[in-house]
């Protein structure tokens, strides 16, 4: 049987065609399918591009697919969001499909339906979990302006706050004063502030500054290290709250997904140690990056077709995608 899975977030979209044995037959990437950032038409177009690429590589048509799952950003945030996304996804797709939030993909890619909670940290941050009773919980995901603690945008905002204080002489010097504008191709912190305040730059674009914070941390900058550790603790709180609300303690899984977990050992150590202090018996899985969460969409599509994919099949897809991500980054 053949399944189409899609993982669409604020930054990029991955589509994959695979079978129940974990053979990845086709893969396609495109830009964001978050219509809040790129608009409905662009989100629809990006979804179509990723799906067509995956199906072309797999040499399949719509009639060859046994089930489809789209895990897209903003689904279930509000009824209106879900309706807007379902409408444009239906215009792309020629048969019935499952529609879930992209955090659900990450949960099934890391926990594979077992009791646990998965934290997703990319442009924004959110957690999603399920217990043995089938009860589900969602934590965080309040948006980059008011919440999304631990996300790339959060790290960037904290870095700008500390850098601007240093520039003013309100705190000790930090490399972030120079590295943040450089990361944006700008000359000063004032340029970043002006672009945000004037509306020339969306707040989500601040996430591009997060790698500069990691760079500063690797250079020994204590302010940057402090920010990354703080972000790790914030992300851990998402998992801890999810576990508590689901009544999970030991023998549960905590998955990690998203580019923020590439920020360096300071964030990861802070994240894992905070969780293990509260829940010492937890099994950690991940982190997974890039297009890897699309494996969760394949898993869900298989479930829709009445097929329970074996864990080794999901792990096989994750490994193939990991290698492809590494190859792609090497070519850059």
C-alpha cells in the first residue's frame, strides 16, 4: 500500500510517498504552508509544489495512493484556521485526506502512538501528547508575539534585548551586538528595530537570528549561553506540563523536534536535565529535524488505511530523511 504524508510549517513543507514497510519512494520540499505568514494563495501553491514533487519522484498518481495525511501549521488553532486550510488543501488534493496540526506529525514520528509528549521548537514552539487512554493534550503554541517560549523567535527576541542593553551600557558587553545585525545583512541593532517597528519585517523573520546566538555561544559568549539554557528550560516546561496533564510520569516518551534543538549542547542539556529532574524514568527520543516529522504523517495515513506501521518502518523513514538532510546541508 502507498501513502502520502505532508508536514507543513512556518518555514518549509515536506511531502513524502512511502509504503507500510518504510520504503521512501518520493520526497518533495517547498516553502511555508502557514497562510498567516505567506497568504492563502502562496500556502496553497507551496503545498501543491511539495506534493507534486513527491508524487513525481515516486511515479504515482492520485489513484495509486491508499491514504493521505496533511499535518499543517495552524490546523485546530481556531475553527476558522482549520476551515481555511481544509479549503485550500482540498483544492490541491483529488481524494479524501486526514488533516491535523503539524505538531501531531512530530508526535507520531517520535512517540509512534505510545504514551508521551513531543515538543516542537522551530519558528514557534508547542507540545502535543497522548496517554494510554487516548486522552490528548496541547501545550504552548500561543504565537510569537505573546508566547512560543523557547522557540527561534523567542531566542532572537531575548538576544536582541540583551544586545540592546549592552549597546546602551546597561549590561556587560556581548558578541550579540555585532552578530545579530550581521546575521540579517544589516549594519546595526537600530536597523533590526526599525524594520520590525515599521512593518518591513515580520516578527517570525526574527527566527533567522537564532543561529547567531548559537555562534556566539560557541565563541564562549556568556550571555548567549545563558539565553540558550533559558530556552531549553522553557521548552522542558512544555513537556513537563503535558506529562502532568496526561497523568504520565515514568515509562513515557518525550520527543523533540525542530531546528531549535540544533542550537547547541547548552539548550539540549538544559532541556533534558529539567525534564529528568521532574520525571527521571522518561525515555527521550530525538531530536528530529527538517523534513523528518513527515514520517509521522505517513504513520497516520497508514492508520487511516487500517494499517498499523511497525516501529522499525517509521525508524527506517526517519533514518532515510536524516541522511538526505545531511547530504543537502553538505551541498550548501
